[in-house]
């Protein structure tokens, strides 16, 4: 039976439950779940967080840093493996977009496991996206 999922806005979340979700979604393999301090900062400084709940169980998260007007960096999207492919990821993004102003654009970096997901649900690939990684320096 497909469970009834409820959604909440806000980053006031139990850190252990958040880390458990990242691990249970597999996104934990690509996020610093070994550092509670870093995970706590990631939650504290995200200013648009939508979560999905199956009763008291945290089953999904969309974590975004945004100015609410122009740009929104969707840093993490994760759904517990037991609850994937039930539309929760799409609904988390819909609710993230609904919290933004009409001119705001969502940008993100896809994890390898999700690179086919975003085109499937309507995202456009950007050919001029660039990153400066930890330890990399501005040249010249
Ligand atoms: C990627 C992820 C967030 C998707 O969430 P989800 O709730 O399972 O996805 P949805 O139910 O919203 O899926 C919507 C559609 O995309 C498809 N889809 C789901 N995951 C997919 C994937 N990894 N690749 C391609 N298509 C995918 C679904 O089959 C569904 O298709 P349909 O509408 O034609 O039936 C989730 O699988 C996850 O947490 N993955 C591990 C962590 C991760 O990689 N996160 C992304 C970080 S950038």
C-alpha cells in the first residue's frame, strides 16, 4: 500500500534523523555524513528546506540555498530508498519552486545516480555550468 506522505517547510530538524535519511537514500555516499558538525551547518544555513514524512519517519528532503527572487541552488534532494519512485522527489521540487518568487531559477548538480532523473522530470541541462572545488584556486 502506498503510504500517505505529508510535507513540511523548515530546517528545524533532528540531526540524527537527517543523517539517517541521507544514508537511507544513498546520497550519504556523496555527502559529509561522517561529520555531524558539517551536516549541522548544512541544515542551519539552508534557507529553504522541504521535508517529506511518512508518519513520524523522515522519508525525503529538498535542501536549497536561495535569495527567493532570482536564484535557488538545490543542494540536496534525497528520498529514502524504501519510498523512491512514488513521486516524492517531484513533489519536493514542486514545493521548493512554489516557495520561490516567479522569476527564480532552480540550479543543481546531479549526482551520478540521478543524472537521468532531472531531464526526465523537465530540467534543462546547462552547458556553461562551472565549479571551483575545495582546494582549487583562482588562477592568474
Ligand atoms: C533521485 C531521487 C531524489 C528521486 O526521487 P524519487 O522520489 O524516487 O523520484 P520520483 O518518484 O519523483 O520520480 C519521478 C520520475 O522519475 C523517475 N526516476 C526516479 N529516479 C530516477 C533516476 N535515478 N533516474 C532516472 N529516472 C528516475 C521515476 O521512475 C519517475 O518516472 P515516471 O514519472 O515516468 O513514473 C531519489 O531516487 C534519491 O534520493 N536518489 C538517491 C540520492 C540522489 O542521487 N539524489 C540526487 C542528488 S542530486
